[in-house]
C-alpha cells in the first residue's frame, strides 16, 4: 500500500518517503530523482551515477 501525506507545508507531499513539490503535470524532479503521479499510478526514478546505475519503480 502506498500512503501519500501532506508534507511540512501545504505545498508539498510526502510520497515514498520523500517530500516532494509537484508541478502542474504531477511531476517532481531533482538532480538524481524523478517522480510522477498520474491517474492512479506512481512512477519513481532514482539514479546513482553516470553508468546507468539506479532504480525504477512503477506502482499501478
């Protein structure tokens, strides 16, 4: 089960253990991390370095 909570202020959400600020398309991007909330799905991308290391998670 995925729980989405309000973050420290009204503009942020706590999703998958990260506090994020979503744009108008439901996306959040920082240097090595991307998240998208779309319809009933969550897509999370975490990159560790330049050699393709990382983790993709899709919750539908």
